[in-house]
């Protein structure tokens, strides 16, 4: 199975898209607020399971927005992304930490690491692009490389923002939403367990950060 099977892979390998990614999403007041709230949820999730830091893999690290957060909070990191263009932006962001060499181009479905190589795996803004039939192989690969913890962002179907977009788009589904209940049932078959959830804004925002434990 290859990530070539979903559309976002090609989109984010466009240099123009990569160079404007953060500006388009996070430069407005709403974007800055979203960025702050997402990072706060990730930090709360990390603090609940890896309070002393550790080696963390950032899967689909993109421009290094969350990778930077890991470094600032005493975590060692490795970041991977399929897009070399996004990684170039991440290297510029992270060069002040002398850590840009820890960024690698890789397919999320075939991570180039040994089993149990990391204290934790973090992945934000990936699963929204992943069709439901690819959830299992991608989460299974994340499970393989972590010793215990996964912290993963999902698109919550049961929120105001999702249904507002759905209605105003003429009933066209956007992204790949899931409910927490459905996610719990899905990961049980992979020897994973949902431990805790951190909504960005409960009942309103689409993004929910989920702490998953390897069994």
C-alpha cells in the first residue's frame, strides 16, 4: 500500500503550496487562534503521557510547525514527510535548533525505522487526508515504531464546524471525519486503545487530538 493512493500527497509536493502553507492557514486572526489552540492540545496530550520528554517521531511533519513545538518542550525529534518541498520549509524553521538534519523524506506507510524506535509518535493534520480504508495500515505502521504512545489528530464528525461546512458546501463531505466511538472500535482490532481525547474546542472545532496506547 502506498500513500500515492490519496490525493494530498501530490498537492503538497507543489512548491508554491508548500511555501504558502502556513501563511494561508495561520496568518489571519482565526488562523493564529487555531494554531495556538492546536498546539495547546498537543502539549496537553504530550504532557499526559511523556512529561519528561523523549524521542518523538513527527509523522507528516509538513512545514515543521509541531516539530518546532516538540523541540521547544524538551523532546528530541525525527520528522518525516512525503513532500521534499514541505521539508525544505521545515528545515528553515528548525535551523536555529541545529536539528534540521533530523528531517527525512518518507512514505507514512513504510516508515524507515526499527520496531519500538520512539518513545512516542505524533501526527497532526494527516488523518484528515487519509481515506478510511487506509486508516488501518497507516496506524499499524505508527504502532510498530512506537514503544507505547501515539498522539494523533483526527477530524471529528460530531462538531458544529464539520456540519456547517457540510451544509454550506452543498452536502459534499470534506476530509475524512470519524466519531470517537468509531475510532475506538477501529483501533481495538490493531491492539491499540484510545486513552484520552483533547478537543481543540469541544463541540465546535473539527480537530480532536487523540492519545492512543499500544497494547
